[in-house]
């Protein structure tokens, strides 16, 4: 039996938006822009990175929010990554500002992030090494809390 139109509409309206940052090398001893939030605040339901080409070497990474009108702070504090394999997952911890979670459950992982309120600004990744290779793609799922709110992937 098909779903009633009103139920279909409700199911579609409750899905979060998804922003995708194409596969890129982690920044060499610096900061890289993952996503820009503009037009109003959002509620982040998940932020995940997936290794697409093995990371060689060792470095530390963290995820930060740089609000437009406030001081930057950690969304996920520093974690050390070493020779991470393809399909390893980096995700936010259940507690805002706690170390980034690195999952070696290749090919699948529960998200488990509670929602976080994020003001307009830039979500960045910070890394420390210059001797690594490897590629990571990033996904952000979110709900707009203001009608003009939007997210775009960084360059």
C-alpha cells in the first residue's frame, strides 16, 4: 500500500541537508576550510571524513568552528592519525570539543553525533604534518535554523 502524500511530505521535510567536500589532501601544517555556514545558524547532526587514499605518515588533526562574530573553538580536538587506511572514518565525538573519533571499522560506522548548534562562520580542519600523503572526503549533515541559512563546501 503506498504512503499517503501527507506522510511522504512529512518524511521528506524531516531529512537533514547534506554538504559534501570533495576529496582533498589534508592541509600541510595548516588550516583548510571544510564548510562555510552563511545566512543564519544551523544544527549539525553529523560531520564525517572518509579516507579515500591511504594516509602515510603521522600527523594530528582537529576540527574547528570559526564563527563570524566570535572566537574560534574546537568542534573536535586534536587526535593523532598514522597510516590510516582507505575507508577509515573521522567523526565528531558525542561531546562537543572532545577529540575527533577515528574509526577503523572499514566500510561502515554508526554516526552517533548529538546535534550541535553552529553560528555563521567557517568549519575548518587543522593538521600538523608536512610528510604525509592521502586523501579525505568530508560530509556534513545539517538542518537550517533560519530560513536564509545555508552551507557550502570550502575550496
